[in-house]
């Protein structure tokens, strides 16, 4: 069984076979966060892109625990220079890590550490995560794109994690169209209500998805089991 726990914003943990993968662990400074970074000891971290609300505590957690950080090449290299153990991937590439596999997909967004000057951290990504025969698509930060139809056609997606907050990513209507293209069995909305510009009603999203997929609205700290 794969257990997905929503940690707030776009942060999730996926637990399988006694191990845990963290995705985009933005916890410190996140008003939605359900846990503290110091409470987490993951076995691996996947970072979708380099913005602070996605890298979050990923580097400090990896420095403390020695866990593996997986990201696109440029972001992985940045993390390596901060002392992290890393595995670089790039869009279209897949790697089997034994207890999970990850294939990077395109995302329509940006990716940089907003220092002065900004540090380029490669292309933003989404990820197809496979555990125990289940496929979870974490879209990362993205606008609606035609590639989603291809992702749905080539993969049997059990669960899609889709941003609905608008302004920086897809809004509700575009996310519904993404569901139509990806054809997942289940959907969890993410990346909404953390800050004022991304206010959205997940119940409206669920209503508009209708019978296209089963929508589960998780509050931070709540979990969903994929059996």
C-alpha cells in the first residue's frame, strides 16, 4: 500500500515499503504546514523546481539526514554544492531507485533561486512516481499544456496531484481540463490558499471535475491510501 500525506501547499510525502519520499518540502514559513522539517527523516526527496516554496526545507533536511535528493540536473547540481547527496535527472528521463521510480515530465513555469543575481536551476518539472505498481503524477507548478494528453495516453495514472491556485499555475478550470487529458483515477488538488494570490475553492474544483475522476480534498496532515 502507498500512503500519500498532504503536508500543505505542494508538499507531500509518499510512504511505501517502510520508506518515505518527500516532494517539495516547503514547511518553514508555510502557514499551511502540518509538520516541522525537523520531524521528518525521509529516505529521498524529489524537488520539482528551484523556487523557494518548493525547494523549501529540502536542502536542510538532506544535509541533516543524508537522504538522496532527486531533481533536474541543474537543481541537483546546486543541491550537491550545498553538501547534499544527489541524483540528477532531466525531462523524459526515468530512474528506478528500487523502492520507487521517477520519470520527469515537462512543466510550464520558471525555476531559479531568487538570490541577487538569481541562480538558474534548470527547467521546472513534474514527476511520474511509481511505487508498488501505482503511478502518481505530481504536476509541480505548471500551466495547462498539451503534453498532459500525452502523459495520460502513455501512462495509467492512479493519482494526479494538480495545482489549482491560479496566478502562478493552472486555475480551477484549466486544472479540470488537465484531468480530462490525463485521465487519472483519483485527483488531489494542491498549491492553493497558501497565500492571497492563490486563493481557490477545492470544492468548486471537485464539482467541476464531476465523474471524470474521484477528487479527494486533503487538509494538511491528512492521508490517502492507494491499495
